[in-house]
C-alpha cells in the first residue's frame, strides 16, 4: 500500500464511521429520489454554437460536472445531485445524440466534439473549472476533456468506463454494427420500449444494472424514448454509437500522465464491459490518483443505483467533511 492510499483510505474510514452499519457498496437512503417529472421540470437549455444543450443544475458555489453513460442521460445522476447540491453547483448535461440535447443535423457527434460541447457549456455558464464525475462513455468523454482542457478540471472521479486499449470494449461491437446498418433503434431500443421486461432483462438495459428489477417503466422511458422520437434523433444515435468504435484514448496517454490533479476511481466488479485492471491502469497513469475503490456487487451503472457511494467518494476527493445519509434500508429505487 502506498502512502497516498493509506491517507485516502483513512479519510474514507473516518467517513464510514459516521455512516449506518449497512453494506457500503449498496447503501441508500430513505430520501425519495428525484422523479422524472421533477427532473424534466427543472431542465434548462444552453443554446450553444455546437448544440442546444439540455442540462439540470442544482446547488451553488464551486461547480461539479456529471457526465452520463450510454444510452442514458443526465437523469442518471439525480441521486448524486440530490446528495451533493449542498456542497457544489452540480450540473448534469445530456450529451449530444442522447437525452434531450438538440443538435443540428450537420454537427458531427463524437467523444471529441462532446468534450468541446462541455467546454462551451461551461463558458456559457461562466464556469472556469469543475470537479468532474463520470461513468461509462461519459468517462471516455471526460478523459478527452482532461486532455484538451487540463486547466479546467480540479478533480476527477471516474467510475467504470472506457480506458486506453479497452475503447471500445468488445461487448459493445454488436451495437456499433447495428448502428452502421442504421438498424440500432428498431432492433435494440424500440423492442425494449415496447416490452419493459425485456429492457429489465440481460438482453436489454438490465444487463448493465446491479438490480435490474428495480428499473421502473418511467426510468426506461426517460432514457430510451428520446433516442427514437424522430428520424434525426435515430440518425444521431447511430452516428454517436459508430463514433464510439474509434479509439480516442491511445493518443492522450501522455496528456493523462501530465495531468496532476486529484483523481479517484470507483469500480464495480460485476461489470462485464470494463474490468478492474483498467481502474488500476488509471491509478498508475494519473500522477494525482488517490487509488481505486472496488465494489464487489456493483455493475456498470451502479452510480445511479448507489448514489451514497458517489457522494461519499466525491466529498472525500473534494476535501469536504463526510456526508451523512439518513438510515439506510436498501439500494435506491430507480
């Protein structure tokens, strides 16, 4: 164990001492999560040259930017925003091609242009630097953001995501093939909207969740309906999906190694896409890394299911006194 791991682990241990005696990997609160209707009502738009970006903002002070995974949208972070808004100005945008962001037909959509969009969004909100929190493809975009705009990132909290050679993961290739054939929406997403139990199964969205049975019909609609609403949205979904088949991370290895800000990785070990070895790669590559926390029973989209873990890790990384949830009972309902 390195000295940095010991010090960081000690700070988390102090945090855990103040938390209920429930599994840290599956802690949740009795606080009612933000529902889709409330989230929709609070959505704002930033009309940027690159896109009309949908985002939800809560809290004040220093800014934290939350970048969602594929095929989700900013709703993924509702639990984290609820818990962290007292400490940060929390901003959860929808990236181009997903969610409610409205992108012109001629705009190229890729991880690189997503990072450019995030920079323009911060400019429009008069934000110089952020604490960056990301999951899945959002972690890929965030690494590109760190490489392009290192001065704009105070801290980096990464959960399961594309890393270096594992971009894209082999399991994602069938979706890329469907997108290249322009059949992704009709063959993969529309069937899940028509049969929510299919969406909750291992053949749908449920394959990326620790507790797929907790996915409500409302949540499935919130994520998948915007992807298929119009021919343009379907086309942009295809474009972004295909772009995720190009490795963008080889070229930024040196940039990541040069960035010295505080970083932390939290990794679910039940994720079939992104193994723990990639969290360890990041730990060795990022000079300011404060180690890896491994969650034995967590799948890819655990940040949505276990927002208490995200809150605990974020506050420790930001150097803020521990967040104390109410008495826990079970993982957060989705």
